[in-house]
């Protein structure tokens, strides 16, 4: 399928991945989801476990010297 301007414009407005790429926390969300689901080949996880893993991931980023600070709780990021 060719990358038609109008089709891409529609995707930009409606597709969840395109919307994700425009938010400030996109690297956090994309990296976290990749580590939790794709790397482990897991398809579902309980919310409490997901929140705990996100806390660990944020801690890892902070220790690794991430430029951005993540002041909110893991639950707040998941709710967003």
C-alpha cells in the first residue's frame, strides 16, 4: 500500500500508535510495553503486576541516568 498523504493524515488522527508517538512519555510507554510483553512473549498480565513492573522499569531508567524524571506513580502512568 502506498503511503498516501490523506491516508497517513487519517492514521495520524485516529490510530492509537500514531497518537502514542505524539505524547511526551512515548519512549517510556513503548520501551516498557516492549519489555513486558514482547520480550517475555506474554499476552496478558494482571494490573497489580503491571504496575509493579512499571515501578521497577522507572527505577531502572532513573538509575541508568534517564534525562527525564518520572514524578508520577506507576498507576498514574497506566491510567493515562
